[in-house]
């Protein structure tokens, strides 16, 4: 199983190849392409990446199919990154 951070980065990489979804994500987060690289290091931002995917099951399943990532890895990443105190991987 990938770490929560690795899963979130994988989601972000996948979104980069999905222009419509990336545009929607950027609009929802208020982030622009020029600051994406530096923002991607922030745990709160990574939580938002995973939350974006978890918020729409067809998109979640498309990501999992395209990348070979088990849905459980995304659920795990969501629990870790969006946990009450964001404790990191456990």
C-alpha cells in the first residue's frame, strides 16, 4: 500500500492529465498552475486533493482504473490526511 502522501501525489499527477478535472479542481481550491508545485507540499492541500476525488465516485473509479490504484488506498489516504489531527501515515 502506498503512503497517504504518495496516493495524493498520484491523484494530482493523474489530474494533470485530465484538463477538465484539473480546471475544476483548481477553481474549487483557488489554486493556480503557477503555485501548484509549491502548494503540493502542504498536507492540507494534499488532503484537499484526495477529498476532491472522494467527492465524486465516477472520478474516483476512473482514477483507480487508470492508475491501477485500489480504491482502498484512496480511502486510506483520505482517512489519514483528513483525520482530526492529520497524524500522518499510521
